[in-house]
C-alpha cells in the first residue's frame, strides 16, 4: 500500500463519476464521521492515482 500525498476536495469528490451517492456529499452530513463504502473507497483511490505525477 502506498501513502497518498494529498486530499481530495469536496468539489473534486462531487465531480468524480460513481460517487454521486457518497454519504459525505449528502447535505447535512459531517465530514469527520461519515463512513465510506468499499466501492466508493476504490473510486477515490483510483482518482488519487490518476492525479499523481508519475515522475520520481
């Protein structure tokens, strides 16, 4: 497992296909206590991998 070096912003999460039903994006949910389902987590990790700079 590799450490991710940045966080995704709420606008980035909202713009990611497949995360439309992510609990944290629902109005009224608190960011610090919202669970993330496994399929959403995989999409988030994929998004971070796409954003990483491949150069060393």
